[in-house]
């Protein structure tokens, strides 16, 4: 792409971040009384798996000061399994629905969201989770269930490609991928939706970090992913729904601290 086009894209990106007032004359689809888009995506298959809710059974750090203080990105994972209850807890902590506002007007979840639009869907690849087979899955937050989508051949190679060659992520137990359905927010906020979406996904991922830290798992946000590969893994159309962020999660060991530091070895030559 030529340099002048890149500069134009940077300008447009800044405009997206700058939108703060609502002084645009064009009414939003909500103001035009167009129907609201569905709060969540429909089931994608015919078979769902119920998730456990007994989060009180998890061994959990509850001191929020410690949790916030200790949170770091983890990129080295052990060989241990993750339990279904742990996976359930992570899904609940990041996108779980606590109640419905009005007559199906909005979902209220474990994370905040501008106008409670909650524009995201959660997909994940299971590698090592007790009771689950390897493959791709979709979370159904209204019923706190998951659905198995499909097996993937050459899974590690596909994970590497999806995450732009960050092959360390192959050792994770689960790799989460959040997609965005922009119209859920555009319906209400029109061209101001996109800044809000970016803020909202940060909340989701931060809850993932916090929830992992609380139960002794490790995660790392991944912004450097190959969107087309990720979209095709979960059959997303890439227009009305597409991948916005990823996060591998794995079991961790304090003994791997040095290995974690190797990811920052480049700093030695930078100084
Ligand atoms: C939006 C976002 C995208 C990120 N993308 C990547 C990534 O693609 N690969 C990676 O190794 N780390 C990624 N990180 C992790 C950051 O490198 C990490 O948060 C930062 O170095 C600070 O370290 P800490 O999280 O341990 O405090 C990302 C973090 C965020 C919030």
C-alpha cells in the first residue's frame, strides 16, 4: 500500500478515536425506529453442552489488590489439563449474562459496555480441557452453554497462522477469539459506534486477565492476528462479523518465570 494511503488511514483512525459529540444530523437506525438487531448470535449447531456454575468450588485468590498487582501477560504454559469448571468460569467472567434489561432491550453482563450493546461473540479453540474434544467452539451466553463447531486438521499449524506466527500460543489449553458484530452498536451509535467497540473489547479482555489471575491460569492478549484465518476458522463473514481480539489461556508454573522473560530478551539489545 502506498505511503499516502497509509497516512490517510492513520487520519481516519484518529477520527474514529476523536468522535465524542453526537452533533451529527443524520439519525441513527434506532432513532429511525428500525428493528433492533438480536442481542446474541443464534445457535450455530443442534447440540449444546451445559456448563457448570459452581464457581465457589474453584480455588481462587479473592484479594483484589493482589490480583491487580500480580497480573502480567503469560506466554509459557504447562502440560496440565484445564477443567471444564475453569473454562466455564472464564466464559462467565468475560461475557456471562446476569440479566436482561427491559423487554429484550439489552443484556447486562459481567463486563460493562457502552449502551449495554455488548457487540461481541466468543469463540474458542480447545486443546486441553477435561471432558471436551479438541476443536472449535462457540459460547452461548444466554443459556451459559457452549457448542462444538468442528474438528480442525493440522490444528497447531492453523493456530500459528491465525496468530501471525506466534507459535508459543499452541501450548495453551484454550485460545479465545472475540468477534465483533458492529451493527449491534451502530444501530444505536451510528458512526460513533466504533470507538465504543474498541473500549468495550478492552473490558472483556481485562476481565479475562483478572479471572485468570484469580484462579492461577495465565493469559496474554493478542492483537497481532491474521483476521482472515481467524474468521474462516469460525465461518465468520468478515463484513458483519469479524475477529477483533484473541487470548490464549493456559496452566502456568512459577518455575517458568525465566522462560517468560525470554520474550523480552530483545530489550537487552535495545538498551
Ligand atoms: C490489545 C493488546 C494486544 C496485544 N497483542 C499482543 C500480541 O499480539 N502478542 C504478544 O505477545 N503480546 C501482546 N499483548 C501483550 C502486551 O505485550 C503486554 O500487555 C505488554 O507488554 C505489557 O505487559 P504485561 O501485560 O505483562 O503488563 C497485547 C496486549 C494488548 C492489551
